[in-house]
């Protein structure tokens, strides 16, 4: 997950500039999150998670990079060993302002261990400087959440965790430390990226709200730990 500060000039669409810390993912020898999007073992994650890696593993299995887009900050991986596993479904419509969201992933995996779940809301339908690729969320994210799914109340993907507002930048520029100012790539952009690379994600127009505990169980089925070496 990257840190994203705010600058006088708007960043390039989707850019994780210094103002926004990538939903922190350590560079090489780091960890991030991904989620399964096809029954053939394709996973979606952030491009900055896989950038500069000598090798990639997902839950200990070797992963192959099929496609990446630095503008959208998305990457498509394939892990044959995960064929037949549970697949994430995407929402049919964009997440609305103030709608509840759940973030699922593996932050600080070497310290915390196991799947981690946080909850919040869509606080803006755009990113820094009016960026239309991202949206702002209040669900807490940490290093390692990068590439993890942002889910609506029905457990459908409405975004992909990508960045958080940089504490150091905000303190230097505005004299305050921001609280829960985080960013996710919009679900529509993720679906576009998949379509551009020949992948048709599972989309459900309407979903049934799930109890929070059940939503976490569903998410656990398709969310995976990505290790960069």
C-alpha cells in the first residue's frame, strides 16, 4: 500500500506519488495481497506489489505475471495450484458515497500473521486531485494490504486497496496527521483492466447483504498472501 500526499498539481491518473503511500508494500522481499478472479487461478493485485520482484509466490505457490498496468496500478497473476478455488465476485454498479466497505488482506504479515479485516465507508468517490481511477475509503490499511479487495455489504468487490495519505507529507504540509484517509482503485477500473487482458470477471448485479462474520468467511476463500522475492 502506497502513501499518497497532496500536491498543488494533480497527479497523473492512478499515480502513487509521494503524497500517497502505496497501501504499503515493501519493495523487494515484501508482501502484499491479491484475490482470485477466475476458476483457472488468475489473481488480481497491485502493479507496485510485483514491481522489481525476482520471483513471486502466492500462498507458497509460484506465481506468473500475465499482465501489468502502471497507470491503473494493477497486475494479473496466474497460480496453477489455485485452480478450482473460490472466486471473488464483482458488484454490478459502483460503490456509492458513504456506503459501507470491508477491506480484507494480509497487512504486516510477518508481524500479525493471518487474514486481517477492517471496516469503513466510501468517503469520496474520487481520489487525490479529483482522480477518477481511485476512490477514498476510511477503512484502515497497513503495509501489505496493497492489492487486497474492498468489498460491499454483499461481499462483492467494489475496489482494490492501493494507497493511503502520507502521514509525513500531511504533517509537513498541513501540520496534522490524517486519520483513515486511504485509497482504492475503483471496481470499474479493475473490471476494465481484466477485460483488456481477456478475463471476464464474475459480476452479480445485485447482492444480498451478509452478516459481517459471514462476509469475512466468504472473503477468506478468495483472498491470498502475495510474497515478492
